[in-house]
C-alpha cells in the first residue's frame, strides 16, 4: 500500500510539473505594466553598470548583447547614461503598446517582433 501510494504521488508530481511550454509551443501570456517597467529602471541599469561609475560603457556589455545595447546610446558617445537608458526603454514600450493603455501584452510584443524582422 505504501509503495502504491508513493508511486501515485510520483506520477502526479511528474504530470503537474510547471513548464513554460507544452508540445504545441504554447507560452503563457505575460503582461508588462508601464509602471512596473519604470519601477525597475534603476535596478536593471545598475546590473548593466558593472564598474558602478554611473554610466554603461559598451566595453561592459557581453558581446552577444552589444548590438542591442548600442541602440541605447542615443548620442553615440560609447557610453549609456541612466537618462538615455530610461528614454529609449520608455519610447520602445510606448511604441509597442499599440492601444496605449499602459499594459504591454503578449500579442503586442509579438506584433512588434514581426515588424522588426
């Protein structure tokens, strides 16, 4: 009886694993609020600013992220200030948020990715 109970528990655990995708490639929708984006700016910028000097030099950026990060350097001086970072991120959010309701939905992000191609 104990063995059967343990086996049943193992099967239930295996069947209930939380996975981001299933066989059809489904990913659960994720909504990003503009207020949440703004609230996390400093934390995300500080993570990029590895030498903690208040700016992000392109030399601090991993090579695989360099092209994407260069877009944040709006004055092309080789460094990204906190203001540049915030301005570009908010502009991108606002452009992607098609209905301008302050919530970026999965369909809006997917549509923006299609336009980038």
